[in-house]
């Protein structure tokens, strides 16, 4: 099952209201867990699988919690987290691995924390240095709705990301989510704000770098090249005419 929903983010800057990135949210059901990149529509994108602490170039991650600390956003993680072998508090996150053995968990040190403390689990922020035209990630163990923010806005795009993607809440695998900017928009950052006390993990983070602003279109290159050639021909004709005098 694949469901798409188009949304427009609205950000507040002082007292002026401005439109942020317009996005399309696509959800892939848990039955497609582990699907190929081609199936998900992310073939060729940069993939971060969290198998080591060094993040892919262009990606920074931060987590903010009440009681288990905070870090970032930065280009390295405080630790790697392999839920099957490193979770001393239970097995809630064991099914969150998409590929490899490690995932990103929403704690202040990227290690599991006691499940019963509401302040141990917090919001994940994903930042993209050059902007991103598309972002995807798997989602597991979200028993509460995730509030989605874009580009540092305090106004949410949606207060229930899973519902926007057509995915169910629950303690198992929730599915894979793809967030795509429309038109010429790009995504500078994504914040996934959890329900109080709700620990969750993401994996197989994919992103496509947005086109670099200010690069002329091919037609512009053609016009510039044509103008240069015309100017060169004009100078040559003048020089030839002058030599004949």
C-alpha cells in the first residue's frame, strides 16, 4: 500500500506569515519493509544507514530530550546503536533495523534509555546543508503521533505524520516515509517531534541534494554563449575591415 498526501508548510517569521516548502508525503506500509531503493523511488539518493558515527556529507543530526541529554545538529553521532545487542532495557527497537545492524534512536546519546521515563526520548532534527528535494526514512515503534516541522518553523506541517503517510501507530514496524518538496522548493531541515515518552527509531535515511541556486538554465547558457560568439565575430569583422584600409 502506498499513500500520498500533499501539504504546504507555513512558517512564522516575526509577525509576517510566509510559505515554506510545499511537500508531498508518501507512505510505504510495513509489508514493504526492506524493499529495494528502486521500489521506494530513492535509487541514486545519498543513503545514511547509521552503521558508524560519521554521517553522510551534507547531513547533520540533532536530538533534544528533557532528561537524557541533547546533541547536535552535527555531522557525527555520539554513539552507534545496535538494538538487538545493545538495548539493556528490552527489545522494543529490535525490529527497527532496515539494513545492517544499527539505527538512530531519539535519545540524547543514541543509546537506549529506560522505557518508562517520559523525558528520555525526544525530538530528532535532520538538517541538509545544501537543502534536499527529497527525504526518506523508515519508522519503527511510534506508538504516538509524530509532529512534523520544516525549516525551523514553530508551526507544524502536520500533527500526525503517520496518518498523513497513511501509516498506523503501534509498537512494531510503522513503515517507510518519503517527503518530497514540490516545484523549486527545497527542505532545509526536518524535525520529528515525538509524543511525550515515545521512543522510536529511524533507519535507511535517504536524501537528494537540492539543485544549487543561481546556476543558469541550459537556455541561459545558450544565450550567453551566443552573445559571446556574436561579439567575437563582430570584432573579427571590424579588424578585417580595418586591415583592408
